[in-house]
C-alpha cells in the first residue's frame, strides 16, 4: 500500500467529499429539472386538448364546414406549434392534416403506426389518453383525443412532443455543470494543497527540528507565527525540548562536577595507599584515618551533587503556609548548637509565608554554616526575616568580607572566596537553587573588612507587613 503524506490525505479527503457533494447536487438538480420538464409537457398537452375541443365544437356549430377534414384544416391552421411540438388531425383512422412547422410526426413511421393502433383502441371507448411512445429515433409524449361531430363523422386529434429535444437544453445545462464542477475541483485541489501546506507548516517544522536534534545539540526550536491548535502543539514541543535540554544539561553538569571533584580524593587515597608501609602500624592507621576522611568528604560531595540535580525537578519544593516568627525562632534554636559564636535575631515578623519550610531551613542553615566558617570565633552572627512585597531572609556575619570581583564567582559550583578554608564549594549553589525553586534569588552585600550579608528573596503577595 502506498504511503501517502498527511497533506496528500487531507487534499484527497476534501476532494472526495466535494466530488460526492457535487455529484449528489447534480443528480438532484437533473431529477428535479427533468420532472419539471415532463410536468410542463403534460400541462401543454392538456391545454392543447382543451383548446382544440372548444374550437372544433365552435366551428361545427357555425355550420360553415361540410366535411371533418375541412374543419380540422381550419382549426389546426390557426395553431403555431413549438419546435418540439407536432399536431395531426385524423378523419376516421386516417391522418388527414398535419400542421406545418414544429415536429414532423409523419416522418417517424414508427410513431404514426403506434398512434394508429392506439386510435383504434380508444375510438371504441370514445376516451382520450396521454402516454409515452419510444421509437428508434426519439421518445415522444403524446395526447390522443377522439372527435365525433354529428353528421361530419368521427376522427381524432393528436399532439406529440419530442421529449429528447425538450431535454436537450437540460443536457446542455448539465454539461456546463459538469465542466464547472471539474474546474472547481481542480481549483480546490490547488488551493487545498496550498492551505493544507500552510496549516501543516508547524508539523513540518516539528519534523525538521526533531531531525536536527542530537545528543550534543538540543538548541533547535520551532518558530511559531500562528495562534491555532498546531501552534499550541509547537509550544508544547518547544517546552518539552526545554525540559529535556534542562535535564540533559543538569546530567552533564552533574557528571562533569562529579568527575572533577571526586577525582581529587580518589587520587589522594590512592597515592597514600601506594606509599603506605604495610609493616608500620602507625603508617597504616594514619592512611586509614585519611582514607575515611576523604570518603566522608566524597559522600558529602555526592549528596550535594544529587541535591543540585534534584533542584531541576518541579517537585523539588513543596510550598505551604509557614509562620515567619516561629520559623526564625526554630532556626535560632538549631544554630545555638554551633559553638564559639553569638547568634541573635535581628528582625522578626508575625506573617504567613508561602514556602517549603524544610528546604528554606536547609538554605538558611547553609548560609549560617558559611558565616560561622568564615567569621572569627565568638563573633556576632545575626539572623533576620522581613515581609513586604517580597520575603527577605538573611544572615549577617562579621567575617573578612568578599571582594566585589569575587562575589559572582562564589555562587558558581565549586567556587570559593577563600580556597584555604575547607569546603566543597557547593553550599551557595544549593542555596541559590532553593531560592530559584521558590521563584526568588540570593543577594550578597559584602566588602573586605566589614563582613557579609546573604539574603534570600522570594515573592510575596501581601503589600505591607510590620517589622520589629
């Protein structure tokens, strides 16, 4: 079976339905017009019989005519037949007069023979008839009426119409209809092909875009310039590509990060194992302790990388109403377990925040841990929350501060302001990911010698909330 394109099938379906419609309309039109022509012929036959009966009786009563033939000649000579109409007057059963012009009935011997046979039958019953006669040359619709006029004797009057000639005009009309239909169908094929091509353009673009996509190139997108269902499909396809590209990029980043960061502890452990003196218990114990420390670091690093990978998922956060005041209070209680620092709440509000409490707690604890790590022992670290058009949660320390040219770098994966301080460099990227999942961001206000303030900002619906 041949494989037809969608465009071809649409055009074929439209063409078939239109052709069927035109065929049904043509058949109905032909049937209605044919019946109308037949009814018109029967009406003319009835009128011709009535007029002949009235005129023949009037002529007979005038007493002018001595023979039936003369009367028929006088009555019929006043009648003008149509092109497809013929008239014959009979004296007895013999054709005595035919009207010149119009249909030459006498020329068709089969017709005259059939009329003569019908006349012999109806003369006995003295009743007329209207019927159809088909000969080898034509089809006729006729009316035959016997005539009895006293002493002039009996005869008959016959009127016939050539049905084929009457239908010739209808046949010409139907030929014009067929030609017009063929032209319309041809135009329909052309225009439906063009229109279907325009309507299916997004699908072609989708196929072309899909063919351009490879494992290393997910940047192709469908151009959308319409506002219909196919455009919605293109939007959905582009959104799907965005999701796939994001997931793919996240996986590549995860693999790159894991390969980059995990390689160092593996190299350290392998180097110490290769140099370890297995006969020296102290050396074995030292290498064992180092290996455990490096494995713990790898475990923490793996957990952080998995968390960053999950941040790309739509279910990374589960938002619900949270009381801002109790939230910052619980956060302070958790942080008091970190020794050598003075923890204080700088700002507290009674407000309802729409957020994921666990994820936001994780982000604030990470900011607090960073502050403790980079601040002198015993220094003050302040926490705060405010609610206005945005929700702002911050941690302020008294550490060395961050140069302005390094402030963007610290938010990158494995970026560090001070490489001498232990850490994976994934803390702030995790905080950034949690803020972004809430539709927010992280800002830093810092300068060398005056400490740092890290603020998580997320949208809030209310206009104004009091702070104290």
